[in-house]
């Protein structure tokens, strides 16, 4: 077994985002990436485990590479032994591949270590923002390029399988370094895209309203974000348009006779009345003719309210309203309270 442990000397920008992310709980965050000879754990080999963790104000890296098929058990056992008492694994698409694969291998070898496992999947968290950030594909390397992280001398995961098989056959001492470098760049690539987590503050309402005004049948709002956005983002829908960059977020909400839409999360319990341009609860719509109503969707489940009166007396409700609009824009529905 080849074991390699080293500090990460390359600097990672937006370190405030990293701090914001890693200090959210009492668990230590361990970034994980594995290399295997196939997707099905019952018919493939786990040959490399790599992880990154934050220790003594710097990022550290640890890797375990199996030099024979028989060392699959050894690298998994060594990795599990190295995990802190309280930890959360951070992966990219790990909930689909890495975690189920390791759990299968853990059971195969009767090892402990994944009981009540906590993990955080960057892919799953960031995927809802694909359209907002204008991605055509959503692979890890697509996100890396977006934040200007560029790999050097890397090979594909598929090519790594061929290289590993050649290493087992020839024991060429130069080949493990190629595999370790690929795994390193997967791990560092995950670190590089952490600033994209800052976009998740939009539908969570993690911003402060600085000013608002009604002008030209629109409510225009200027907000300050808690964390900077690494790249500009612009959006435009029939109920909300705006732009965000760094710590500033500007939003424009179109008004109809001085009124705004009030959306409801439980849209399946409502019918939409096209003639009235509003939704009504189904307990009441049963008295309305069928040709005058239709099932409400997340975007048509709303009523109207006079925003100037409400927000003048209750300014905190403006942020709540903006948060709901951003949830609908990004997720396509409101998040139930």
C-alpha cells in the first residue's frame, strides 16, 4: 500500500466562504474522492482513496493506493481509522456513487466506521442552480472552469483504470504518481468550487434589504448579501428580475395596480382562476364551474396584496417576500416552512 500525506500549498481564494461552510457545526469536514475500476462495487475494485481535511490553519491531504488487489481491504481500513470522531464527508455526486460504493465495501469486509454517516454532496446542493448560472453541463470540471480552476497534466478517470491495471501488471514505479495526481486534482477541484455555495444564500434569505422604491409600476430593491458571489448572475422572469455580484443584489418585482403576488407553497391544494388571475383553496373552488378554474401550479398559486402598505409597516416582510420569489425562481416551488 502506498500512503501519501502532505499539506496543500496552493492557495484557495474566497477563504471566507470556506470558513462559513466548515464552521457550521461541530463536525470536522473531510473532502472525499475515490478511484475504482468500475461503477458496480460487487464487480470492481476500490484502488485509491483520497481525502482533504482542515488542520492547524491549513489544508492537509491523505491518500491510500492499493498496490495489489488484496490491499483493497487495507486501504479502506486505513481510511476509516484516520477519520475523526465526529466528521462529515464532502463529495461531488457522492450520494450517488462514492458513499454507496464505500458502504458496500464496508459491509463486504465487515468493517465499522460508517454508522450514522453524515455527508454533504456538493453536486446535489448546487444542481438546482444550474439554470441560474447558465450551465449546459454540470460535471465537476465544468464548475471548476467557472471559478477559473485549471487542472495540469491530468488524465481521465477512465484512463486511470487502464494505468492502474498496467501498474499491477508491470509494477512501473512512475504510474502511481499519475493516479495520485488525478485524485489530488479531483479533491482540490472540490475545494475550488466551494465559493459557489454563496449562491445558496439567495433562496435562504441571507441578505439585508438596504433600500426599496416603487417606480414605473415596479418595486425596485437593493440588498446586501452576507457572502460575495464569485461571478455575476442575471435573471428575468414574469414575476422577478435582477442581478447579483459580489455582495450586492438588485431585484425588480413588477406590480399590477400597485399590487404584488403572494405565492403559496401548498399549490396542490389550490385551483387557479384565469378570469380573476388568482388562486383559491380547493375547499372553496368546489362551488365554481369547471370551465372557470384549473389546477394551480407553483407559479399560478398566488393572490394579490398592496405591497406599499404592507412593506411600509412591516419592512421585515419585504425580505421574506423576496426570499419566496427567489425560491420560486431557483427551485420552481416554495420551500414549506
